[in-house]
C-alpha cells in the first residue's frame, strides 16, 4: 500500500499507539516491582532489565500476592490480563505484516503449534489493545498507594531480634 493511503496510515498510527502504551505499562510494572522490593533507584533498572515482560509480570504478581494475600485474586486478574495483552504484542511485533482487503494484517507462527494464523485484520483490534494497555497501566499505577502504605507499616514495626548463633 502506498504511504499516503488512509488505511495504511491509520494502521501505522494504531500500531505506534499500542507500542507506546504497552511500553508505559511495562515501565509502570517495573517501577512497582522495584517499589515493592524497596530497591534503590540505582539498582531498580538493573534488576528490572533482566526480566522479559512475561517474567516481569509473573515475578511482580507473585511478590504482590505474598505481600497482599487479601488482594490475591485481583492481582492475579490484573497480571493475567497483562500477559494476554503481551501475547497480542508478540504477534503484533513479531508477525509479518502484509496488505489485505481491509488494510494490513499480521501473519504469525506460534512457536508451540508451528501454525501460521492471521491477526489484526481489523485495525480496531489494535486500537482496542492500545486502550487496554492504557487501562492496565492505570491499574498498575493505582497499586502504588497500597505498596507505599505497606512499606510504611513495615518501617514502623520493630525489627526482629537476631537469631541466636548456633
């Protein structure tokens, strides 16, 4: 499709919007993990960078669920949704994009099934994913007060006495 084509341009804009919103989501999850682990800024990027998105979600989910057992189901739902959006991101980023009757479409071969499927034939799907990533980022950010309150409570508690030496 020519670069001046309206459908092509709309598809490129939607893909770019999704990439930006997904990137924000990922950075907020990294910041949440660093916050809940009480990592100093100089270490948070080093620790966070070692995780791909799926692992980052699983680690953050597990840490949060251990610290907030009453919120376990909500935390699971949030990070399961993040992982589902990541699955779509993988298809979007690693798919082979081609022209289709409706604009652009991505062909993606699953590593598990080794079958090619087609995705995003309707660019509204990509726009919806961008919106979902935005909403998920807001949910992750909304965890900050809970995490900070927990940290403040932990700092107020007296330190555990040292274990007796054996």
